[in-house]
């Protein structure tokens, strides 16, 4: 496999060796360091997808969780909670002033 091959640098789904390596690395880190890494990842997502608006990111994750927890089993009855959409669409709806309110 050459360096030009795009699959060379990506993890493949079901790669047990990568999962074992990740768990081994996490086990060596202190809980404080794992929290720092998780916090940095969260803040990166907030900055990239929500323009730094932490409240909008929290609301999006909450709406996504409500949608995922909706007990929909495929019957014709619609879901109670709709999917919030992509983060960019969610932000557009969040910041848009209602025309008729």
C-alpha cells in the first residue's frame, strides 16, 4: 500500500487492533488527562460546527438525544421528536428570526 492510497491513513470499521490500541492508550492516561482530551474535543466541535456557541451545541445534542430515544419502531405513527438535521441547518433555524410569530 502506498502513501498515495487514501485508505492508508484511515481506520477501517471493525479493526479490532485499532480498538485494542485505543483502549490500551486510554488505560495509561490519568482520568484528569482523559477529561482534558474530551473537553478539548467538545470545544473543538463547538467552535467548528456551532461558531463557539456552547448553548446552541448543548441544545442540538439534547434534541439529537430526544430523537434517538424516541420509541419509533417503523409503524405509520410519526415520531414525537423530529431529527434536528445537520448542525449547520440547526444553527440556521436557531438564529433565524421568525417571520410569523
